[in-house]
């Protein structure tokens, strides 16, 4: 993987919502480590943490003092996006952290005019500064995730290699279809990412085959293995690529970033 493709005019900012209404599928881990791998090849990346749990913010070592202005204030139009951006320890990677206030945003947004477009409007000022904006969504298909889908150009769906992997994903796909029709015709599924893959377990292979049969070439060739180092890294406030570059999880996210960049070049006009 290298930093090729930098010559000429820069492509429009790619806004990717990382979404799955099921929790525990590696959504935040993917946001943190894909962003780190993209930043490592000189892509300017912003993570937008709109999950009230704030795991992406914690996983990148953002302390609570640095979250005084956060994605809640941006979403509710109480602060400009620029005022909420925090530099991470990774060069070229910034984050808009989550805050506890965000847990009430679903209810507060109900009475807001054009409530589905709040995030899109807020992000408009940042598109000149970043090549990738990754939105870490909460594990639910409420107004926060809807805002992410309306703002995004693409959706990346992490899918855990377990028996019920495809159960519920059809609901997400229907939601994406509705958003395309009603709010954001440019939205597409960028890819489906198989996570927590265990090569010793026949079930992982069976699930992978089912998912590839359902989504076809939308499924990334890269699979993210079940890896202890990936699980340990967030407790140290670091992406796994900084915690242990040579572990299988880090190498998988490097391959994923390479595949994402390759797909982007393939679909660029």
C-alpha cells in the first residue's frame, strides 16, 4: 500500500457512514483503524463520533476535557464543526468526539426543522479540508443514524461472522433504500466488511459464503480476523495499528484501506 493517486485535482470528499444496527460487530474498531490506515498514506481524515457511548473518542485517546464541544453541539447547531474538531495522536487524523449529551439528541431532534439534514448541513464546511470523513454511527436505526445516512456518500457495513449475521441486515438495506428515495439519491453501499473471522471455525467460512452470496462483490475481499491485540488496543487509547502494527488485525486493516482506495479509484469519474 502506498500513497499513489495524489497527483492532479483532488477527488470530492468521501463521506462514509459506518453503520449496523447490531452492536458488537466491530463498527467502532473499523472506524478507528480504517481511518488510521488511510491517514498513514497521507489522506486527510476526519472521524465523526455520533455514538453516545463515545467509544471511537476513547479508542483514540481523547480525554473528557477535550469533549466539552462535541458532536451533540454540532448536530444541534449550537457550535460550528471547526470548534469541535480535535487532533488525534495520528498525523492527518482528526475527530469530532462524542459527548454524554448525545444520548438525548434522538428526542431533541424530533422537533427540529429539517431534522434529517442537520449533520449534512454541519459537514458542508469541512468537505474542503478532508478527503475522507468516517461517521461512527450508534447501534440503532434512529435519527442519529438517519442523519449519517443523509449526509454520507456511502455506507460501510461491518458484519460479524456469526450465525445470525444476516438477520437484521435486510432491515438496514431497506433503510438505505428509503434514504436513497427520500433524502439522498447519491447514497450507496460502499462495501460489507466481514469482522471477527475465525479461521479455526467452520461457521465463519459458512457465514462468509452466505454473505458473499447475498451481497456479491459488495463484500470486501479483506476479512478482519478475531484478534486479541485488536481487542486490547482501545483500553490503551490507541488504534491497533499504533499498538501492534505487525499483528494480524493491523495487517487486515491496512489491506482494507488499500482495497477502499482501489475501489474509490475504480468508481471515480
